């Protein structure tokens, strides 16, 4: 499992990690927003990094063309397998950078510095890398564990509320997969009144939940599938929103996916309705309204392309209670359509 470092000053951590690295062996990938963090991030290193690939921002740029831009920089600037690629950004950057690092010269060293809440509690962790292809979310990818992940809560002060709530959806998922106390704390959180130090502890709790699951099943052969809760429908909603030119953030789509898959859990596994209603009300309050009734056939077709499917039909992880899950459930299309109507 990767080494995860929690800090309030990522520049100190990077200086320690890169102390013995020569200038020509350090490479950076960032996007047009996060490249502005790099001067401060590397200010305590003895030299100014010059090998930087700057990507366009947004899910629509999570493509093989963006990966090729990173490969081109690495190749032209003489990167070796012993070189280090530092990925500074949100989930798109860490997914693309991680994939590029895992495939360049059959694998080079990689450090993630996630700058969004979504990346800090989910996307940068666990070694899943990849890009979208042929209109399908994360269709091409690898499992490749980063050498280090540096989580600095102060990046979050730069995020718009919408971006913070996108990451918070993954934390709600972790609450549903762990215990009632943590879920209740999340659903009652007053974000603006929570100190950075207290919020870092919540992040640490979410990271620990994910880490414990991934460490038992790093290549998603069984248990790790529970982390896909909310994502089978969520990824389909996200892909649909991009196709319609009305793109939702990843966590916004996952929030809607949590509601619909909790509804399936109520119907199929007896998940408590009162907890389902709590989560649904929270999502309705804090996340965009995105009616789905007119797009159910398209959504269902997108779900059929999900990587977890092993036969005809859509494979879901469902919950019978908080922390009580059931893998490999195939629900009828009629029930899935009924669940989509709950959003």
C-alpha cells in the first residue's frame, strides 16, 4: 500500500522526499489551475523544477491525448525509470499522471499531491489510474500504487464550495461503508465552522476506511468492489452529463448515484428507509437537481459498459445496513428505472 502523509505544509514534506533527487530526474504534471501551486510547493527544494507538463482542466480532457502530452515531456526530457513524476492536482491529474507513470518505460516512480477534497479522499489513493475513452468513464487504465501521497488540507481553502461538496460525496460513501457515528457526523457537519485541523481528521478517517479495504484487495477481485457503491449509476450519470454538454462534477454524479443505489438497497436488501431518507434529503439540499427520467435508456446502456459486469445486466454493490454490504447484485431494469426516478 502507498505511504500516505498528512500534513499542513506539503512543501516541507516534498523537500524531505526530494532531498537526494537530481534536478534532471524530477518531472511534474499539473493543470492550468494547480500549476500555480508549484512555486510554493517546491520552494524548499534546492532548485526550481523545469520539467512540467501543464494539462487543460476538466473531465473532457481526461483523454489519451493528455496522457500523450505527459509521455512526450518524459521522453523528450530524458526521464528514466528511476525518475520521479509528481502529480499536483485533482483526480483528473492524478489519474492521468499515474497512468503515464505506470506505463512509461514500464513504470516509473510517482508521487501524488492531491489538491481537491475528492482527490484527497478518493481519486489519488489506491492505485487506480486511467482515462476516459470512446465516451466511457475510465475505460482504459492500470492498477499502479503511487510511492507517496501527500495530503495537505490547506489546498482546500482555494476550492469553490461546489468542488468541496463534490469530494464530500465520497466521504458520505465512506460513512455508509463504515459506521453510523461517522455518517451522522458527516451529515450534520457545518463545513464553514470546522477548523482545518478538525477537517483533516475527518479526511484521515475517510482515507483509513478506503485504505483498509484496498489493502485487502488491491486489484478489485472482491472486497474492493464495495468502494464502487454509488458509482455504477454515478458514472453513468456523469457520462450522460458530459454527452449533453451539461457536465456534473464527479462527486455530484456520485451523490445522485448514492441516492439511487441506496434506493435499490432498500428494495433488494432491506436497508433502513430512515437512513436512506437522511442521505436523500442531504443530497437534495446540497447537490444540483438533475432529473433523469427522460434519459433512462441511455443511462442503462452506459451502465452495461461498467467494468464490474460479468454477464448481461448491471452489477451493483448494495447495502443491507451501514457497513453491511453485498457484492455482485444484478437488479432488473425496471427496478433501476424506478430508482432513477428518486433523484
